[in-house]
C-alpha cells in the first residue's frame, strides 16, 4: 500500500473529477486518492467510478447519504485513512483551486521534521487568481481575526490544502472536532498547534474555480466567527 493518501470531499463536482485526477497523478505517481461524496445530485460518484478505471488501485470512493459539510467529510476520510495505516494524509479541494504540483514538496516536508504542512495563499503576499476583491478582503480579514484572537502563528488559518503526518492526526481526539466549514480548518490547526506540533506553511497560488459552484454561504462565515470565539474561551477556561 502506498504511504500517502489525498482526501477530496465532493458535492456536485462532476466536471472537475477527471482533470483533478490527471493533475494529481502527473505531479505524484504513487499516491492514493479518496473521494468522500455527500450524495451529489449531479452524479459525481458515478464520474469518480468512471475516472478511477484509468488509475487502477489508486482511487477510492466513500459515499455518504447526506450533505453534512466539509468537516464531517474530512473526519470520515481521516478515520478511513488511519484504519488503513497511511503515513501522510492530505486535504485537497475538488475544484482545482489547489495546485497538485506542490504535493511533492509538501510530502518531502512531512517526511522530514514537519508534522503539518499548509499550502498558504498569504505567505509573502497574496497569491490568489480570479477572486473578486471583496472575497480576497473577506478572506484576509478572517485570517487576521483568527491570528489576533487565537495567537495562531499561521498566516492562512482557513487554508484547505493541508498535509498531516499520521502521528499528528492520531494526537487529536477527532471525535471532538465539531466545526464543518472554515471553522473546521481553523480548529484543526489551532488544536494541533496547542499540542506543540510543528506547522510549516509553503506558498501556493490559489486559483478560483472555473467549473461548478462555490459552497461558500453565510452560515459558514458565521460559524467561523463564533467558532473562533468558542475556541478562545474554551482554551482560557482550560487554563484556569
């Protein structure tokens, strides 16, 4: 079994499946990819099964019965990965916003002395393509808010292109990770940092999706705002 797994949650991402797999396997030949599909009405799961025929033994599909959010999909994938003894486990969006070309460097860092590696949009400037200015501003303000409130030394705390050592995920009680959107990404990084694990950011260029629809909505934004407050005061309470 290969030691690296890339987890890709999907909901109505049928058009992106084949190009995503082609880009991943062009960058790293021997990884495995697990799609976690939340019963997409556009038949994403069928497209995954079809595309997987071109990569025998390397592409897997877990189908869930309802849409429960990004965080729940990743937790499902983490459990799947840990039970199968993968050494390095990645989060990646299905919409081609994260460049697979950065995977080799990220894997190399995890094989060294880094526990968590983050593909950062905001390391050494802003590296986002085709986002409206309002979206960039919202994301940047959210990052500054998180860093101010939590003291988290990560410039892109809501980043979704993340690699973990198996030991990093095993250090957390994943059953107590409760958020689903941006707040899930913040919660994971914050709890791992609080455990004293090393987090390394590398710069990436983030590309806005060209196919399909964004899953961003107001509930995800509000969850992130109040999720940060919850994490802060939960930490303060534990320190008393």
